DNA sequence: CAGTGAGCGAGCTTCCGCTTGACTT
């Protein structure tokens, strides 16, 4: 009976699937779902999940001698999709290749045709720019052929990237450290960070004095008002400040001039991948990969359009929907339909800007993060179609009698809010905002009007060093330079952090003093004040390995490390796409300079460890140097050639071989430090990866932050050791007499079993006290061996 | 999960762009 049902189902399926006349293949499954709704029953829409084939992993996949002949293979994780598509394509009467219209999309269509062995007579290539019924039907009525020139441009891109990555990386393994990587995109990305760090280190801050006056006047209602104004001159030194304030003691103040100017502000374009990442970082504090993961969920739920795009364009449908929405929300005078155009280099614009699927959906149901990101996308898209904000700017100059200098007060009033009603774009302002930034309304002022002086304060201000990059501001820079694509910004930033070329860190600021002079009630006073400067949050820093690799590549591969390299070859790829250039000659052109550089470097480049000799150790008279060791940056006293072995010390977190001083390096050698004996075993203070520690009887006790490891006495150390013992005793939940090595302990994440220095987790819901020795042994038995750390990196497929 | 910092030298690492889940802790 069940057999009969199965047979029936099989036949039914066969019959039904044979009925599908048309197979449409798109790149994304979410898109497939949407499109299927627009097309009739005769269409089945499937997804390729992006590229299905790639260059062979082994032996580079390119036969360079044979005119760069590529060998492709179906990627391991795409075998299933390809098999399924092959089967469906066989059954269909027509296969429609509907991947994106850009270089990569064209290549996907071509690879599909090749890998699925599609019959040319029943294969059609279509593209559409909007996911609407009209657009799709129009595309179906106007099929094209696969554009082989565009495909060749993609092949050239792909092959060049493989050649760069797979020929340069192995050089790094030999000359610097195993498992490192280099590539057209990642290596210049790191360079941006390294160069910025050097600019910051070289930066010499200069100071001057900014003068702010507070003036009073009585308005028409008899009420006293104050206005704040900044002097048009910044003084270079204290003498000039004193001289000016001295003059001011006798001065009177009056309005010399009042200028009113209308102004306007326009909304920003709707989001692209890059601007979404920037705003989500500034407004919501998300990392770029976080933003992309949340956006992906919104896309899959059908709330937003595609999130990997470099286009600021909105579909007609969206423009109309926005117009209707704004009209019903705020009225027709808030509407202004705008078409934005892309200004970033190398944009391919296969998609729309990122926008809500439905403009009238103000909020969505779902997680908190999804809701917040959606709100941002909705506001930005709608605001982009709203009227300019209109404002009136007032600038008043204040004359100081007996002085050349003038004060300037400015105010701003919004006379029509326009798009500001909905959305204000954030900026990456570093440090101080200008006092004039908080513009507000000025009271009515008349030329010649006399003002009273409440106070004049001159504050020492320092010039700002260049800002360190955040993930998001780095993405903006990459986009500006045309390096990388929307789909790779987040992965690239993860890669350079995984390689430890770059770390994202917080840094404490340092205290700085500044002078302040003030004049109030005819008295001049001065004060020295302090402020915290240079504190950083989630900023990108280059550790030593990043610097060493960068310098090595910069020295030997100047062409690839040029910021314009990508932009220049993109021109060539465009020429291939338009049929003006053979793709193989573009590659030959590149390779004729690249290959000698590879050979030269392999042969002649010295091993690079970033060594710097800082000076001599006063105790031994031997040279003290810093360099990259096998486990990270180290300081070393003496050399390998000495009869006595050199002594070593690891650099601390935050220290760099590039900036460490001799004094700081000498400090490192003061640890480990032996305090004395306790219970016949020595007590040693040291410093490790997790900070300073006390070691006794091969046990470690951490020294809490804020306590100086140089100051700890033997007595204090013994106390900490005893305290730790008590804590350990308290953590023991259960022990077994017949097996003292096996214990049930209480840890940070709950109870666990400890046996022979290894830990085993106890399943949730189990009462740890109820476990018998046999139970514990069973758990240990059944726990799989952990993969060894440090070997192969975590990888997909 | 902490102190090392050479070395017998097997066999491995690596790119960019297009797309989503499937794995454990």
C-alpha cells in the first residue's frame, strides 16, 4: 500500500515536473522566491547561490605558459546545486539565465551554460533592473546572448587576483612567517592602516589660543540676553593673549555689522552597502559584518531590497511609493523627487539602492537589531525623496574699541524643516566639535548697538592628529579608491583582522595640560587645566606583523601596492568588456612586470623580522634589539653569535617594535622577578599573555589590574596564593577518593569535570552532585578530542 | 590558558567575488 502511494507520488511528480516548460536561474534564493510569484505556472525559478565554478584550487588553476588558460571546477559546496540544476535544465524546454547584469553576473551565466552543458538553442540570457512583473515580462520578451567580452573581463579579473594572491603569499611564508597572505585588495587595505598609524606617530601637535566672548544686551522686552562670539584671530602664544586681554579691559563693544543669508540643506542619497555600513556604525554601533548579517535577514524576510549594491538609484515604483508616503505623512510640499547618481569609482550598479520593499511600512516585527536597522533604511530612503531644509544664517560682527580684532557671532534658524523632519546624517567628527557648531538663534541685533561684556576667555587648543580608521571609515576609503566590491568589504575587513595584520582596539587617552586666560569684571586670571586626549574606541591599529608584511610588500611589489593599481586595471577590464582589448594581452601586460618582481624577491630578499637596535643594555654592555619572534614581537639582549645565549622578553600589548624606546624595553627585562621562597618553592612574578601573574609550585595567580607587579612583596604574594587556594577549595563541588585526579568544579560557565588538566562539560539540566565516578568517566570517554589549536585555520568547505 | 624565541624539516598555508547555511563552543 505504501508502495503504491510512493509510486503514485513519483509519477505525479514526474508528470508535474515535466510540465514545467521554463527554468529561470537567478543568483539569490530570496530573489527566486519573489520572481516566481510574478511568472506563471509554466516557470520554475531556481537559484545558483552565486558563482558555481571557480579556478581549480590545486596548481593555481592557470596555465600561464598556455596564454593563461584557466581550468575551472565546480566548487565543493556547489556540487549539490549544480546536480539539481542540471536535472531541471534537462527537463525544461527553455532555460533562462537571469543572473545580474554586471561582470560577475555575466560570468555566472556563462559558467552555468558550461557546467550544465546547456543546449544553446534552448538557452536564453535575460536581465532586469527591477523586480516587478512588468520589468520581468519585458526581459523575457527581449532575451539576449551571453556577452563573451564581459565574461572575458571577469576571467581576466579572476585570473589576475589568483596570480597575485598565489604567487605573493608563498613568498611571505618563506620570508616572513607561514600562513600569511597577500592580495590585490587586502594588502592595500592594510597599507592604509599602516600609513595612517605612521602619520599619527609623526604628528606634532601645535597649539594656539581660541578666544570666546560672552556679551550681553537688553532686548526689546527689557530682558537680558547673552550672545556668544568667537574672535576672528587665534593667538599663537600667551604673550599675545595677555596683550589682547589687557587691551580689552578698556574696550567697549558694539555691533558693527549684521548679515542674514538664506541657506539650504539637502538629504543624502539612499543607502549603498558602504554608506549603510558607515551609518549603522555611527548611529547604532554595529560592526560592518554585523550590519551585513542583520541586513541579510531583513532581505530574506522580504523587508528590504538587496543589500550588496553600489547603486544609489531607486526604481520608478519606489519613487512613486515614496512620494505617496511623504504626501500622506507630511503633505505635498515635503515631496521632492530626486534621482541620485553614483560618484564612487568602478561602480557597476546591477541593483537598486538599499531601500524598504514597501515604503509605507514604517516599522517591522522582528528582533531589536533588525528593527533598528530597518528604521534607519526606511528613514534614509524616504528622506532622500523629501524637500530641502531651508534655513536662515545670521552672522554678526562685534567691534572691539581700540583693537583690530573683531568677534563674530553666528546663528542659524531652520525656516522649513523639509527632510530634517525625518533623518539627519551623522558625521565622523573626531574629538572636539567647533563651538560654532551648535548654532542657534541670535536675538534681534542692530548695527551700532552697544553690548556689555560678561567674559572673554582664551583657551589653548591643539591641532588634531589624523583620525584612526574605524571599520566603517575604512570601507568608505576603500570605496572612494575603487578597491573591493560591496560583497567583499565585510569579508576583507575580517580577513585582515584574522591574519592579525590589523586589530580593532580601545586605547586609553593621556592627560594633557592646557592654559586658559580669562577676563571678567576687569580682572585677568590664568589657570592651567587638564583634559584627556587621544582615547580611542573600536579603532584599527597595525600590530608589528602587519607593519613588517606591509613594508616588505611595499618594497618588492610597488605596482600592486599602489592605491591606483585597481583603478588602472579596471580601465583595462572595461576595455576588454567593450571588445577593444584582448583579455589575454591585458594579462600578459601585467605579468611581464610582475613575474620578474616575483623572481627577484624570491632570490634576493632577506628574511624580514623588522629588527631594530635600540641601544646597549647598561648592565651587560650588549646590544638591545627588538624584532618579530616566532610567537610575536620580542626584545633581545645580546646576539646569536655571542658565546652566552641572548636573553629575551616579550613586548607588552600595545607596544610596537616600531615605537618602543630603550627605556621601555629595559623595563621588560625586570620581570620575571624572584621574590623568595614559600613552602620550599620559589615565588616568581612574571608577565604573560593575560597580564602579570604570581607563579608558585607551577601554579599561576593573576595580579589584578591596577597593582604594580614591580611593587608586590613576598608577603602580599603569599596572601594571594592562599586566597586562590581557598577559592579553589570552594569551587570543588565533588571529589572521589578512589580517583583524586577527577573532580567536579564550579567554573565561570557553570559546573564542569576536570581530569588530568582537561575540562569536560556537563550536559545542561544534570545535577552535578548526582554524578557518580562512573558517570564522569563516561562523559570523559564520550567527549570528542578537541582539534589542535594553532595548526590549520578555521575554514569553510 | 601564561614561562618559549634554534631545530631534523613532512605537509600545509594563500587570492577576489558571487551567494547562503552548517558546523561546534
